[in-house]
């Protein structure tokens, strides 16, 4: 069936043929199409999981969940969502060791984007917890692990589906004793304070993230709320149950009118958000859902951004480029381009994947409604700051980089493209993202 | 591929030496456009436009020749453009047009027919092929150069304006036909623009330059509005003019 697909940001759609294979054979047969890409739950913000005029393989048919072994190892179909896996694993005392800000991503998508969570500074990205996986390519099926075909194994992380279609993934889960997280919250009046606190104290916590108000100006520029925590043990909390988060009950029913999220409404929201946080609170027990996935409580929240959609700009820079974070926030605050609360966190060691996004240092993510004419040139300017600081922009969020900037940000792109050509010499595997950034050309 | 801000990377221009089209292409090349195909009737002018596109950031340019008095050749010209590019086309600008001084040729039936062919029949034939190819691609934008003159036809230029009126209305239906295909069509209605097409014509209120029009186009492409007016205030001016009683309109139009 032909469907117009976009990413979560609802920009730059294209019409694609969509099929939902449920076996490896079906995937293999589909990979003869001249242009083909896998799609999970569509939570990449840009054009990574669509290919105009081509074939999109919806991975939700690959939905088998194996039993969780006594050592916490589980094999799941690539189309299984983190939500579904948590529903199975939490009652048994296991947690998905890396989850992004939503449970609505497929395991295949988590590998394709090499997602990271609030624990990257301690636990690394998703790749670190994958023991093996099965990848269907136009030239056959590969069983991959860090030991078997390591080049293709690593090239698949962060490659946004361009090395093939994953059928199943074997993961090491994390043992937990309760479904609660003990959270410390601190409020900081400017950016320097919160960054200093994170450098100093993050290593004492498994999870850490700061929300930054990019609309605040002057002395309050970059004021932030820092939340850090770790899983509660059985002894920490009185009601140490192990209940999985439930599906969202609220939804945004229709696309909001254009301009609902404007500098005034966003400034007001940020003000409320900031004031609602305690200045200093220690050891508050929060549920997994509210700590890890606050936005999952509202289905289709992307509709709030109106018919023109939004872009997310997420970049990372090494520690010696930390000034870029300050300059980006200053530039945004000065431009008055509306941006919701931004997310700032520290990254730990990178994994060996050529296209994986995280590298040690800082990452900042911003949600920006499409509309203001100043936004496109502003983000081009931010790209330059990021490149100068030897940083990069996250492909899972991107909908607007250029082929030349992506090459400056991902110096190992050529290495990736050469590996992709070995398993797909005819370049069947492509996407609107790959065409826009010429990712298969290296 | 076009990005989230409606900035294309690959462009085909039919009528590539049009001053307005050139100004638009310059701005788009300064943003994201890297490959441009310019089609028209004068190789020297196309080469000049191609060099300009490269100056503004295009890395690949091609030119294609065609004769807009031969609508049955339009599909060939469009195919040649798409094939020269060899990758999906993000934006097709249809900017073919012929104005001249009507008083000098309005009694010549051959010229009257030529005006209808160049300003209407050729673009219609070309758009048919463009539509077919972009729909197969599953994405793409079409920008059709109409004119405010299409909204209320003036005595002084009824051959040009009448043909544009036909094209403008046709494109409204054509745009509707693209619903759900991933392809969109936008109609550009500029007012009086200082360009080589209008050299020697007296300027009227709301006259603009090609760069202002290009600015309005780039902004319009970032959104999804069906009609891009330039300057934008003409939307309201022409709402009023369209409803003026005939005798008053003739007085206004003939000034």
C-alpha cells in the first residue's frame, strides 16, 4: 500500500510503498526492490525511515520475544518495542539497559540509531548491550556479534538502517529490584552552574539529565533543572513492586493550529516548568515511566507543533568544546526562535561504530517548531559552531543537514560506505536521509 | 532530497534564463541546492545562468535546449532535464513566458496563437510530464510562474494575461490532483517585477525587484500555501481589484 510517510517531526514527507514482512525470507525477497529501507515505530525525527517512490519494510511483523534467561539475556524480534519488552521484563526484575526518552522505539530502531539514555556517561549507548544480531542484507543473512563479522556488526549501529534489515537482536538486560527510581533534583540559575555540577557529580549517579530553559535571557540564560538518580533497591522503598509502565491513556486528537507553540506560550511554559521544580530535593521515589519517559504519557504529542511540524537539533561536542554548548544556548536565547526546554547531558566513552553519534563530552537536544524564517540559517550557523568544536549532529534527529557538513561531522563515513557496499553493492538500501546526505556515496 | 525547511537540493528550471527564476535559483543554491538543470531556448543565456548558480554554491549544472512554440516537444524537454540530473528532482520551476508589447502585434493572428502556445500550451504539456515523473518519485514540488495579471486581465496585455489566467486556473486543479501523492504544486503570482521581460514598461504601484520575489518564493516553499503572492500584500489588493465594477476597473487598469 502506498503511504505518505514522515518522521516524528512531521516534515518533508514522501510517498512510499509499505510492506510488513514477518519472516526473514519475506525480508530477503523484498530486498530486491531498487530502493528499500526498514522502518520501526517512526520515532526518528527526520527522513531516515522513508524512501520516496521506494519500498519501506515495516519491522513490526518481526515481533517474537524470547524468554529471558537467568543471566538476563533475551532474544527479541527487531520489531518489538521497548515498551513491549519492558512489559515482559520488569515483572521478572530486568530492565532494558539503555532507553531513549520514549518507550515507543523498536529494538531494530534502537540499534539503527544506536540510541543513548540518561546513563550514557556510565553505561554507553545501546550497542554496548547487544550480544549478537541477525541482519538481512541484499546479499544474504548475517549473524553478527563483536566477534563474528565485527566490521559489519559495528557499521550497523547508527547507520539508520543502511546496512540491512535486522530480524532479531540478542540483548543483555539490567537486573533491577523495584520499578522505582530514587531521584535527586536541583535547580540552577545559570548554565555555568549546572555544567559545573554535572562535571563534578554525574559519576555518582547512573542516570543524569538537565533541562535547560533556552528562552530565558540575561543573567538567567541557561537556567536549568538537574535530575539524577538510580534504580531503587528493595530496601530503599516501602512499596517495592515491579510493575511495568502502562500505555498512554491521553492523546492529542488533532493537529494543532499553526503557531500554538510560539515564543509567548513557550516562554510561559518554561517559566512554569522551572518554578515547579524544587530548588533541592534528595531521594524522591519516581516511577520508571515518569523518570525515563515523561512524554509517553501523551500520545501523538508531535501534533502540538501544528501542520508545519518541528525539527529536533541534537549535537554533541567533546569536553574541550564545551564552550559550543554555551554559545549555542546564547545564540538561541538571543534569536528568540522559540524552543522548548532543551535537554543537556554528559556522554561517556564512545563505541567503535563508525556512524554512532555519542562521543565523550556534552550533548544538547532542542525542539524547534518550523516556521520562523530565521530558523534555517540559524541552524546552519550552529552547525558551524559544532563542526569547529569537533562535534556532530545526531542523524536520528536530523532533517536538514547538508552533505558537506555531515562529512565534517562523521569523518568515518567513507569507512562505513565501503562496508555497506560489500553487502549491498547495487545500493538497494537507501532512504530519503541517505539521498539527502549522500550517505551511501561515502 | 528536500529538507525540513522546504529547501531543495536538486532543481529543474523550465525557462531557466527567466530573471525571476534565476533569482530564485541563486537563493536556493546559497541554501542547499547542489544540482541544477536549466532549460530554455538560448544557450548563451542558459550558460550565464548556470555559471551564476555555480557561483552561489551549485556543484553540478546542466543545460537543455527547447523551443516553447512546440508543445509536442515539451515531454522530450522535461525528460531530458530529469535524465541529465540522474537523481530524484526536489523542485521543478515552470517559468516559461513571453510578454512583448501587445499593441505591436495584437492584430496578427499568428502572434496571438504564439502567445497562447508559449504561455499556456507548452507549460501545460510540460507540467503533464513533470507530474507523471514526480508522482512516480513519491515526492517533489512544482512552482508555476503565474502572474497577478491572471486574476484580472488588462486590455493592454490580454493575450499574455489571458493565457496566464488559463494556466493559473488549470494549476489549481492540477494541485488538487496531487493530493496524497507526496507531490505539491505552488502557484507564484508576482505583481509588476522589474526584469528584462518588462524593460520599458511603466512601473505601477507595488512594483518589486526579482530579489524580493525570490525572497517571497523561498519563504513560500518553506510552507505549503497554494499561492505565493509577491509582494504578499497583493493578495488583498487583487481581492479588491477582482470585484471592481468594469468601468472603474478599466479606468484603474488603463492608467
